């Protein structure tokens, strides 16, 4: 009887492992990308050899610059939105005169606050990318990139 349970447990473990691995690669295509990368053996301080992904420094700098340009465009869009949608006297009149004016004002103010928060987040990301670019261009040695899976 216990053998039957053992075989059933082994069967379920085998079936669920393969299905979850297939589901992971179907949902997350970066898993297959990580498996197809070039891996270079590297010796660490203890004398053990580990395989690390080979990273093309120029390609990585290009990707960072592309992302930085996209953030710059988004920053300009948000700045334009904030300039065009400032709360002014017309909004005050709508808030006072119209029924539901307080709801209108609250929604407008929430939208503007959300845009300001996104703008500060973009600014922080741009600063971090600038520091990363400087660090990558200053380094002349090998680059090691870690990825959590």
C-alpha cells in the first residue's frame, strides 16, 4: 500500500515539475533567453569555477541610452501635461457653481498629483541611469551582471 503512495507521489512530482517548467518558459520568455546566453567560466576567490553570463558592454550602454531617451520623452510629455492642466480660476468657478464640482476638483487635483509623482520618479531614474552610464564608461575591465530568477 505504501509503495502505491510512493509511486503516486513520484508520478505527481514528475508531472508537476515538467508542467511548471513548461509554463515558466511559456509565460516568461526571458528564461529561454537566459539559457541561450554565452556563459564564461570564472574563478572566484575560493578557487571554485562558476559560469557567468558574458555581457556585451557596448550593447548594454546602448540599451541604457535608449531607455534614458524614452524617459526623457516621457518627462517632456508629463511636463507638457502639467503646464496645460494647471488649476486656474475656471476650475474654481466650476467647483463652486456646478453640482459635483468638488468631485471634479478632487479628480483633477489627484490626476495632477499623480503626474507630479511620476515626474519625480522619472527624474530619480534618470539620475540613476546617468550614474550607471558614467560607471560603465569609466570601467575598462570585465563586467559581471547578476540576474535573480
